[in-house]
C-alpha cells in the first residue's frame, strides 16, 4: 500500500525528472483541464447545486466558464510568457546575454476554500501547470460533493505522476504542511492563513495567501440611484454573499440610506421574487457551522430587508441592517453571507477615516457620479482591488492581478500574474570566456585608475524624470 509520504515523493520525483516542464506537456495538461470542464459540465453543475444550491448561471460565469476562459487565455499566451525576459544592461555587461529565466518552483501545494470550489482549486492550478510545476491539490472538505467529483475527475484527465488530489480537513492539511513544498498557494480565512504561513516558514517555502476581510462600500450623495441599487443587490447577494469580494458593509449618510433601501428592496423582489427561498437563482449557505455564525449576526442593528432564515435548508434571506454600530458583532469580522449592514457617515472624509482604521480589505467600492469623489477614495484608501460604480467585476478581467494586501492577503494571481506567481525569476548572465582584458580592471591590486574606469562602466545614468512628477 502506498503511503502519504510515498505519494509526495513520487510527485517530487516526477518534477525532478523534468516531466512537467516541456511546453507541449503544459499545453496538453491545460487542454485536458478544458476537456474535463467541457465533458463534465452537467455533473459539475449538479454537485455545485448540491453543495451550495448554486444556479447554472452563477456556476457558469463564476466557476466553469471562468476557469475555462482562464485556461484558454493561458494557452494563448504561454509561449510568450515562457520566453526569457531580456533586461537593460550597463556598459560593463554590454557583451553579455542578460535575461530573466522563468523556471518552475517544483512541487506546489494548492489549498482551496469551499465558496467557489471549482474556481478556487483550478484557477491557481492553471498558473502552476503553465509555469511547469507538479502540484498537490487540497480541495475544501466543506464543499463535499464538488470535492468528491473533482477528486475523481482530476486523475482521469491530468497526468497522475505530476498532479494529485489529497483530501481531508484541518488535520490532514496540517499533516500535508509538515512536508516541504516549493510553493504554497492558500485560499481561505486569515486565521488559517497565519497557520499556513507559519508551517511554510519551517521550510522557508514562499506563499501566496488569498484571504478575505471586510470590504467597505461608500455610497456618495452623488450616487445614481437606479444603477447603484441594482448593482449592489446583485453583487451583495451573488453566491449568497459568499464571495471574498462581496461588499461587506455600506457607508453612507442617512439621506442616501433612505433612498437606497427601498430601491434595493425592489431590485431584490425583481431578482428573486417575493420569497427568495423559492427562487431558483438564490443559493444557500455552505455549511451548518457557517449558517450558525451568520444567524447570530442578524441581531446586530435593525433589519429593514429580509432577516428570515431556515437552518434545515441553510437558507438566509437577502438581508439589510440599519442602525449598526461599529461595536456590533456584525462589524467584528468578515460576514461572508447575505447580510449587508449599513453604517452611517456624514461625509466622504468620515468614510475614508473609517476604512483606514480597519485592516486592508480585499476590495474598496465607491458609488458616485462625481469623479472627484471616486479619485479621492482611490488615492486615500488601500486594498487588493478597487471598483467604482460597480462591485465584484474587478476580478473577472484576467489582465488585472487578483489578490489582497496586508490582512487580506499576500501575492496575486489570474492570467499572467498566475504564471509569474508560480515561476521563479532566475537572474542569468551568459558570458564568453574571452575578452579578459575588459575584466582586468576589477582585479587587485586595485588602483584609482581601475576604480574610475569601473565606476564609469557600471554607472546608471539619471534620466529626466520631471515628467513623472504630478
Ligand atoms: P475552508 O473552511 O474551506 O478552508 C480553506 C482551506 O483551509 C480548506 O482546504 C481547509 O481544509 C483548510 N483548513 C481549514 N482549517 C484549517 C486548519 N486549522 N489548518 C490547516 N488547514 C485548514 O474555507 P474558509 O476559510 O471558510 O473560506 C472562507 C474564507 O476564505 C473567507 O474569509 C473568504 O473571504 C476567503 N476567501 C478568499 C478568497 C480569495 O481569493 N481571496 C476566495 C474565497 C474565499
């Protein structure tokens, strides 16, 4: 019987053999991943529905097609991304070939969360394959059915010597983390993120941490009522608010709040009908534990929309809370569910001060038709991503990096950023054995003349940068 350790050693052996590195191998594996998604679409939709009551629409745009597009984008660009990057030279290196070689790290561990169980497992996998790594995948034990299906399909489609799925919860993950990996990519909450980083530190393994946090959303008095209400009603309750980039709370004046609440209420009724529980488009909470935590948050402030819940069905209605104080339970940690508190502020300055008092979020949102307000929010806050007059959409473009800052994460991925994340940038200088005269200036005995020549030959010349000054 092969043990856990044997399997990991086999994967490492496959990397050492070089099997995962030729471009044709990488391309074949990416095509196989696309095939997996295409040939099993119905089954994947079914397990997503079983785990999260996820409707086809949301499953296609945020999971299956999302991942497929990333794989196609990667295939379209992989050869150019793999090219050595030629760098600028100084006089002394003029005769040399100086470039950055992108090489795989080796054996990579990808640990995923349950909220988008296909996307969060396979998106980083695409980058890891493209960069030529071998990979251990650890899907979330919470999304039971999706994890079971992916665990069956991945070895069927991908090369078994280079890619393997390991299942289990915290105990098994901790066991996995005792092994030395060459890179760890983790998606999940910040508390476990710290544990992952500690475990990685034991082996000095680099990490990417895709974490969460409380994403603020400021609604300025110049907001456009119809589009703001509609976009928020969609973004806050997409996947039942279980998106790391969902707006976590709104900041606005009482006047804005009074206009916005009835408008959001009308949008929700248009989207999900009078009883969202009956809507085929409204999902469910991912686990009983998470349901219980969310239910406790319903006591914060005053419910003005929704508030109904059913533990049997893990259902919580789209809910909006007002009269919320900073000290209320709902404001103490990321909500990650269909509960939207509103905190009243009297000005944009107050909103910015509030945001900057909290940990760096994954996203900052602002709804305003006044571009000065948008620019000021952009300049005076910091977050993984930023979006004005909309939400969630900053993460769908694979030409933008996706990741956090500070408490919301370390590193970024999607598109070329994924390839770069999983590639070590090796600094290379290829020299000829000749032209020794050129080098003689660096050898002792050192003289003032040699020093002057070397300083001239290695000098970085200053350019006029006045045009960069704002
Ligand atoms: P989860 O419970 O599925 O945990 C994530 C992974 O960590 C799982 O594979 C799990 O097995 C493992 N794990 C859990 N506890 C562990 C422990 N004690 N030791 C070692 N491993 C452990 O997911 P979650 O954390 O509930 O996910 C929700 C969080 O993830 C939210 O904070 C959300 O914002 C964040 N998230 C971030 C992103 C992003 O891309 N930045 C995307 C989705 C979710």
